[in-house]
C-alpha cells in the first residue's frame, strides 16, 4: 500500500508512534503485535494481493471503472427509481464527514443531531403511511417484508396457521427474500393472486400497491376480509405515491413496509437504501429495528434517545425481535432531509409530475393501439402485447432499458428524472411521433384526502440557506471524526477515507439500476471480482460472497450455508448452535432466524471461551451440533487464545465454525 496514503489516512507519524511505544514499554509495533496476538496464531502477512495504489491512482481507477458502466435511459422501475438529490443535501450530508464518520448513536448525548433526523424520518413515514409508529430503519424493502412476516407471526398468536400468503403482484426480489427467510423456521409461503381470496388458512398476508406491474389497487376490501378471518395484513407501499393515493392505514392495514430510496437517494446498483416498517401502536413492542423517542435531559430539556431497546438484539439476544441493529442511518438521514427540504407541497408536486408523465405515456400508447394491463397506476404501466420481446430488444438497441415482465408483458416506469426528451425517444420505439398530454389517471376513490408532513420541521427549511444552517446546527450536536477521536471500538467503527468515499458520487456508480443488463455493468463486475479476490486472500478462504448487505445478514447467510452443508451430508437433525456469552448480540438472534437452537457457552472475565464448558456442551449435543459462532477478536477486544482448540473440538463433534469477522481489520496482515 502507498506510504503516502498510509501516512495521510492512518495519521500518526514516526515520532508519535515512538512516543506511544515508549509509554507502553515496547520497542516496536511488531513487539506490540506479538504481545497482543497469541503466538499460536501469529502467522504474519501471507496475502497475495497487489501493491496498494496512491490516492491519485486510486481515484483514477475509480473513474475508469465508473466509466465502464453504461448508463442507459432507465424505465425499469421494480422498486428502484432515478431521483434528484438536492445539492444542499449532497454537499452537507452525503459528502460531509460530520455525518458519515459519526459513530452509531448508542450514546445519545453525542448523537442528538442524527437522532433528531431519525425522529423526523419516523414522523415522515408515519405521516405518509398513516400508521401510528415507524422504525428507523431497515436494510432494504425485501428485508422489511421478511421482518414484517416474522413480526406478524409473533403478533398473531391466536392464529395457529403456519402459512404466509403473498400476492403474486409483488416485486420478485421481495418474494425471493421471503422464501429464504421462511424456510428455516418452517413457515409455508403461498404465492397467489389474492383477489377474491378467502384468507381461510394463513396467519398474515402481504399485498403490494402499486404492484410490481404498476397497478394501484384499493386493498380495503381485501384487508377487511382478512381481518374477519383473523389474518393480519401487510401492505408494501411507495412513499412518493402515498402523497397522492390512499394510505395503508386508510385501507386498514396492520403493517406497512417500503423503501425510502426515491427520496433523493441514488440507486447505487441496488443500495444502500433505508427501508421502513410502520405499524399500529398496539404492536410497538414487536417492531424490529431502531425506534427513536423524545425524553428529557438532566436540565429538563427535550432530548432524543433510542426507545424500547429491550426489543433489540444487544439486550434480548436470542429473544430479540430481529438480528438487525444499525441499519442505514446515513441513508435514512438523507431521505428525511429530502422530505424536510421539499415539504408536503414539494413532494406532492414531484409526485404529480411523475404521475402526469406516466398518464401521458399511457394515453400516447393506448391511442396507438397498445393495451394496458391496468388503467390505475402511479408511475408504472404494463403493456399486454405479443411484441413484448421484440420491443424490449429494440429499446435496448437504442440504449433504453425497459422491463420484460413476461413473454407478452412489457413494463415501463417513469420517475423524477425522466425528461420530455426521454419520453420522446421512448415513444419512437413504439413508432409514435409525439407525446399526448394527459391529466391524472387515478380514480377519485383512490386519491388521498388526509394531510401529511404538518410538523413545523417540514415547513421551515425550504431555502438552501435555511436548510444548510439547519443541517449545520444538527451536525454540531454530534461527535464525529471531524471533531475528535471517538474512543469506542465496535463492528460499526470503520473509518473510510475521503478517497474511498469519493466514488459513491460518481454517476457511473451512483446512477446504475440494479436490474440493468449485466453487460452494461462491466465496471461494477470488475470491482466485485477484484474485491472478492482480495477478501479471499485476507481471510484465507477459497471463495467469497458479496451478497449479504450487513453483518447481521452475513451471519444469517453463513448459518444457512452451514445448514446446507449438513443437509448435503444427510445430517438433517443438526440444529444446535453454541454461542459464547461474550458474543455479539446479533449472533444468537441470527441463529434463531436460521432455525437453530442456541446453547450458551461460558466465558471468563476477559471474554475467553471456557474450554471445559465448551467440551462438555459439544459432547452433550454431539449428535445435533451444527455450529459455533465465534466473535473474533471478541467483543472484549482480545484474540481467543485457544481458537485452534475451539475449532478442533467443534469439528471433532461434527459441527462447523462460524467466525464473526466484525473486527476483521484487527486480523489483516498478522
């Protein structure tokens, strides 16, 4: 790695290093490592990775890779949309270390700025969905749907069914994640058209409006029928559409989920984005993820804090509502800022413009003889045509991406960034000369008549200057690395240098749709290939998956891989997961999600595993032992001295070892 980058990024010069070494009585950094890392596992740097680049060369490479991604005109939709991040938000939040280097807000007294923004995010979601309470936040919309499924199962104890009904008109990525999450815990997923369903044998139902084909439906009758059958209703919604159409609460839903991406957050080839889950007040203690509340400080002044934390994994562990803890705070802050800056009128204006584009597009196409699957839509229309494949290919040849829903169905989605020129070029694919203007296509019964974003924060900061000053006031309430060192070590305490953050603002990376054809994403593919190779070298493993979008999801994926390994060997009864008492709280929560039973292993005061207790429990559960989850280095910050013996004991009793690499940086090169 370039010495220039190390010197500038890591910070301490040789004189400062010598002073620290003298203070702790060591002669060299190598001696510090030797005293810190058990001799049995001290191997030194054996990684076969290329020499690091200078900052200048790294930036040049980032621009080169971004340039290899082809940005076609996108009309794909499917839950991801082009959006315009206001410059005042981009410059003062996304690209501001006062926001992106702050520690996760466990310490409320140094996190009041972000907590206020997260509280605003919750209020924004509550207003738009009409629900009583919202979290802040979740990893993405499919994860939110899975969390809602689990929450509904906990909340609806009177209903003994093990079936979860999902409307077929739901985004495919949501259905895929639901299938992954349902299988380990024995939930039967039923995917079918819920129209005219009697809901006779399920504990909950997930419906989406607008649907994946764009259809906007009043789900009130379906929700009422489900309620009569003792079934909870979950509605996946679009928060921009909710500025115009009837809310999940108005339709009687028990839970609402969705994504805040289109509130000024770039698509970024699929993330990160802040999703949400909102619900009725009676279910507040079952909500997954973080909830921010208003309390008082010692002087009696209003102060924000994380509320109802007894639901969360760091306290409840295997009995937690979810394994998710920190979840896209920066992205939730960005979405909240977008809502603040535009306010109710601004959001309604943006939504109306988007809907007008879709309505005009639909009218132009129907006048030319094309058939719509539904005449009720917000921003997405689906054509029923035998020429779907040919039109899809013709569009791609003109650098336009559409969505081929099926052999005879072509889906087209517009968004905030769609221009008149974009629509003109699109219509040319259908041999239509010009756009026919149209008013709203939504039936009056579907229109929203309730107010939203009435809190003063959504009406005070609509000028750039006022918004900039407001964001600065919030930033000054927090401690981030642009203020001082943060003397906290955790899985969330990773410092990204400015050079590493720079690429997220490059359009070649930030504007890429996640479902763009793979041949348009060559820059991303090369980046993934290089990263996978580097991570494989760092860890010493044969292959690496980049699929999990958080450490908690990495745990879940790892345990599913172990479960599949056992099943491939005919071991179908291995479901015991040993977890040291010093492990991260996510570990036991993830094990429960993976369908395992948690058995706690004792640790000493330093956090080291009690080997005798481990041996006893491994032997006791030998026939059903699936895995052990080891946080390494431990939550106490020390390496497990007997890690080799730990692995040996587990392997000898038929289990596998999951190593929680939350503190992986402590292992690199030693």
